[in-house]
C-alpha cells in the first residue's frame, strides 16, 4: 500500500518555444493551445567534395524531399485525466461530479530504421497514455515508447512494421553555415510539409531555456507541430531534429533550432542498449574566452575554453590538463565557445578517448583524454547528492524511472526521515529520469514557488515532500 506523506519543508528554492500543438477536449467544446552491440542506425558522413552538388544543382530540393517525405510521420499522443468535484459527490453521492477528458498532443517523428524505430522530441509524447503514428500514406500504428531523454528532449518510439522508408543519419559535425537544408514535418496538422532555408549558425544555446547547448540554427520555416520532424541536407540525410523556434508570438518569425544528428544518434543508441543515456564528461570546469577575459588573463587567444578547475581523478587530470590551459580543439573540431565543447562531448560515451588540443604558455599541445561517466550531482537547493540508476537497477526496484539519493546534507530532510537510497521519482508530477532532469526542474523554479517531490522509500512505499 502506498504511504503518501505530505510535508511543508524549508524555503529551499530561491524565448524558446517548443513546437508541439495541443488540443484539449472537455466533452463537446474543443480548445486548441500552442505551447511550448552494433548500431541499428546507418550513418553516412557528409561529403562536401562531391562535384554533383557543386553547381546550380545544390538548390534543387526534389531529391531530398522524395527521400524524406515518406519517412517523416505524424505523432499523436493522448493523455487521459479524471477530475472529481467533491461538492457534487457530497450532495449527490459517489460518482457524481466525476468528469473524464483527454488531452491530445501532436507533432512529428522521423523513421530511422526500416523495422519501425522512430525518433521524436520528448515534449511531443511527454506523459502520453497512448501514442499513435500516422504515415505519409495515412496508415496508422500504435507506438511503444522505448525510452526518453528529457534533458536532450529526445524520445525513441517503436511501431510493429517492416520494410519502412527511413532517413539515414548524416554527420552534423560537418554541417557548414550557409548550407541549404529542408525542414520536414506536420505544422498545424498540415501533413507532409517541406520548407527550405540555410544553416544560419551552429552551436547555439538558448540562454538557459533548455539543457541543450549546441543547436543548429536555421531560417527554414517551422511552426507548432514541426517538433520532432526532420532537418535534412540536400542529399536527404538527417542532420537534426527540429525542436524549437525563437519567437515573441509563438509562430515562426525567422529562426528555428534543431538538435544535431550526432547528439540524436548517441542518445537513441544509449536508449536502445542501456535504457538510459550514458553521459560523459571531460573533467574540467571553466568558461569560454572573449576579448575582455583574455586581457584580464593576459592570454593572446580570444576564443576557446579556459580551464579554471580540473576535477580530481578525472580523465582530464590523468592526461595532464591544468588550470589556465585553453582548449581550442577536440578531435580536430574547433572549440570557440562552451557550446562547442559541451555539444561535442554530448556525442560521446564514458571511456571514449578524445584528442584535446590546448594552449599552454602560448604553445599548442595535444593529449588524449579518456572521458569519465557523469553519475553523481550535488543539488545544492535540496541538500542532496544524486546518482543515475541503470536499467538493471530500475528493473530490480520495479520502477521505470528515478534517481537515487547518495548523500543528505539537508538536516531538516534527514529529520523527516529521508535516507540514503531513497529514489526521487517525480517533481511536480514530471517524471525524473536522470540527475540532469532534477537540476533543470529546480533551475526553472522561482523563489517561493511550491515544488512537490515524489520519492520511493526503502520499503518501496511512495512519499511526498512539499517545498516552498
């Protein structure tokens, strides 16, 4: 039996628009609201030296459109809710005043394998009870959620089908600013829509509004419903998943953002193999350089990642990186900003080896760094240390998601009985899959805002704690 404990604790907690379209049904009225192993994937490196595309043919999008349209699907999620009116039940008896309604969300998805694997945005299918996929030929399938990574806003679905058209993944690291691209999706439920534009920038972050620091920016028109759709190059290779727009109105006014395909590939392969995302870190802290900071530090370079701290026992420390070093390349990929560094590391797994080129005393040096697994985080606002759970650990605990408490520095929480080994299941009814989710959810809270945390105790019972 679930033991629900509600407690008011201490005061601990001091534009990008996602592209799903949501329709809320309350009986008859309809309200539409816009809101925010071996790899199973085939990857083809982008080849920019191919003379076939060096002439005026590079503005012919028909080949890319033909390759893509049949592999981009319409995704519909349905979430059922029940609302009870306690006053109606009091006056008229049990069962009166109970209403059920369904919330329907729509977006896009991309078929990435012939046997029915589909990638989309996590926010497109978040909290879904049922997921339905409609193909370009109008055939529909029930979809199963294989896994999701809310921190990167990626979800992997599977339908029971064979010999499907699919899109091959390109290499997003080789995408060039100014390159032509197509956005393919289902904006405003207009199926099979293709728009064209160019790559406007790489390595974009959105000022902390999302955990992703390395978006591809494009001026191809996307709108509500394009979320989870494909961003492809003129060869029809997937180079990104359309995710957000920058807008004051909620509609496209010039720029949109896509998650690079290399990050997508890494995330979905992790979900297939491990059931969660294996996050790797280099083992350094620091800041991106600019002219003002370079002058203060007496450094000639005005771009790159300046190391202010090296994490003990990390791959960076073992390889010899030191404070005041400036990272300028990773595996020959130029590092100008923090987004460049974080975006590249996001495509790697723990124990991968990365070649790091860095400046020390005005001279370029290179070392190979073995990345370590990012498992534990300190959530200062809560006074907790947390770690991710493996798929095997989740199965043993008979749960599908959660992060485990490894240390408690919040005395009031400890006094209320919270112990090491408790598992945080959700925050404000949003499921927690990894420690990044907790960090992001807390970061989005304003001072004084109530936060409800659901935990699983050592007996397998559910407890609720309320922070204000």
